[in-house]
C-alpha cells in the first residue's frame, strides 16, 4: 500500500473543503458582528496546511492500485467529515464535539438532519459553510478530486470506475472519463437555475444560494427554523418541488435531453417507474391527510406531494409538520426513503433502479414458475438483462436492509425511545435527515444520546458511499491482520 500516493490524492479533497472555508471566511469579514470569523480562519488554516502538505513532500505518481483507490475514496470522505466539523466545534454554542461531528457528517453526506434547535441563531458565514458541505457532498468529495486530476491520468479512470455506480454508468453514452464532466455540468447548471428562480420568487440572495445548495444536493439544510414553510410562498414551494424532482433524475439522461432538445432520452423504464411511484404515493398520502386531518383537498395534495418528493429524494425540507401526520402517512413517507430516486442523481436510499430490477425479477420468477417450459427473459429499456447483471443489485439490496437491521438493533440498545431510534436509523441510512415524530420535518436530533448520534452518522456515511468502498477497506484491514 503506497501511503504517499494515498495522502497526495486525499489532499485534494481537503483543499476543496479549505476553499469553501475561505469563501465562508470572506463572507464573515463583510459582517462586523459575525462571530464565526476566528473559527473559520483557524479551520481554514489547519485544513489548508494539512491538505497542501502532501503536495510539498510527496512525489506525483500516475498509477494507483485497486486497494489504494478504495482507501482514497473512504479516507477522502472521513477526513472531510473531521476537518469539516472544525468550524462548528471552534464556534461552540450548541456544538459539542459529537454535535459538530453529526452536523459535519450530515452536511457532507447530504442527509440534512441537524442538532440545531435554532438554526437562525448561527452567523451567516457559518450558515454558508453549513450549506457548502451540502454542495461539496452533493457533487461528491471524490468527484472534486477527479475534476482536478487530468483526464489522461490512469488514476482518474480507475477512481471514476470505483466511485460511479454501475447503475449510473448505463445512461451515459460516452467514455468513462466524460461522466464526471457531464455530472458536474448538470450539477452546477441546476444550482444556478435554482438560485435564479428563488431570487425571482422573492427569496433573498443569501437564502437563495444556501437553499439551492440544499435542493440540488437533495440535502435539507435550511437557513430557517421552519425550513421552506418559513417563506410562506407557493411559488417558492413549487420551485423547490420542481428542482428537487429534476435533481433526482439521472444526470446523464437529463444531459442528453437538453443536448438533443428532446424528451426522447427520458423515455426509459426507470423514468416511468420512478415518476409513477411518486404520483401513486402522493395520492395515497393525500387521501390519508384528507380523511384524518381537517384540511382541504388542495392543501392535502400540496403537503403530500412535497413531503413524498422530499423523503423519496432524501431531501429533508418541510412545508408542514410531519410529526402531526396520521400514522399511515408518516410511515409511508419514512419507508419511501429506502426506495430513493434514480441512480446517477444526488439522491440517497437504495435507489429506484434497484427496486425496478427487483420487481422485474420477481415477476420473471413467478412467470417461470407458472410456465416452466417457456423461454423468457427480463428486459429493461429494451435490453435483455442476464442473471449476472441483476444479481449484484439484489445482493446490494439484501446488504442494505441487513445493515439497517443491525443499526436498528444497536440504536435500540443505546436509546431510551425505541420508536425514535428506529425512525432515526431509517432516515440516516437513507440520507433523508427528516424523519417522523420529534425528528420530523421541523424537528432535530439535539435530544438524542451521543452514542445514538454516532450510530446515525455511521449510517449516513455508509448510505452515501453505497457500502462497497467501505466494505472493501474493512476487508483489507482484516485480511492484513490475519496475515500477521
């Protein structure tokens, strides 16, 4: 294992964080009353020095092994969490060490859960840093690294193949090296469009850019205690819904639709399936709200559509207090987090693509049981799918739910409130942030025990990196120990 090569590549990730800390610091200097100036300055200097150190003392290399690639991915995320918590911990207030860690992990993994009971008490510069962690995490810590490495470098190609899920690669009709560029262009374009639309709708520029970072990253951090509901604006609510929806579509498909100026690239099985899921559950939840709560049909469908979209996309915004919802509606939106949106987007969860493959495979098995002599095959988007294509994704779903089960068991042992522990784990592993009960759309994680908060952050991390890189590194560690 070449740790010099690893440290040099991880240094890129830290320099990205340092860049956004510096931008937050500049914002702090424009406000003479901003109390986060010193914490941000110290955090920037520490992160920059540690990030730049390998470039001074480590020679550049053009190759990395498979093992080194996985270690680079895992360490890039973990060190971003650690250095990202510095501004919070140094600022103090509600940020104990565990709370600062929780906020940092929640930000970078675009989970959007918070320990803050009063978000608006934070200085603007710290709020901007908080939103910036969503921006960095939405695009991906490793993607920033890939943007810096030259396209001709074999390191870039190998890390791209490791970081980009095979589910995502299918809709890119281009070379692997171009995937990162396309994803980045779409990501930046959606951020800019969201910002402009928010300003047009009357949102202040500072709030607009912070919320744009959250929307496109499908995060959930807001500058307001009551999230999107604070603005009490139907246009802002509708813009939020529209941009979240676009941000949950496969960026490769979206890019092709824009370039070709046609909706034909969206004529895919997964697009129809995912949109159908959103519409179906919006109707079901709306009926539940209408029957069980004193509300109009219009309000029921607006609240249902917004929250179904937010929980499915892993965006923890809110326009209504979901802790007051009837049990059926609350459980439905919570479980929709497992389903997730489309692969190749910034959303969390197990991804709609895997569930589509699962359901098609179940249908095929039932058909073969009823017609054993028939010749049948599974097709997705007109392409035949072999068992070898489907099997890894079925295994991933099994691993994902097994991880959730283990996390729930651990959280139950450490928590005094069983219902909250289960809901917190489900929201964390799916990177939703918002949950139900006291962890609902207007709630927070402040009252949770530190040990349980740590379990939540581990779930956030594993949910964000899609298990395999972390499992690969853990396997390397245990393999190395057995050889000693």
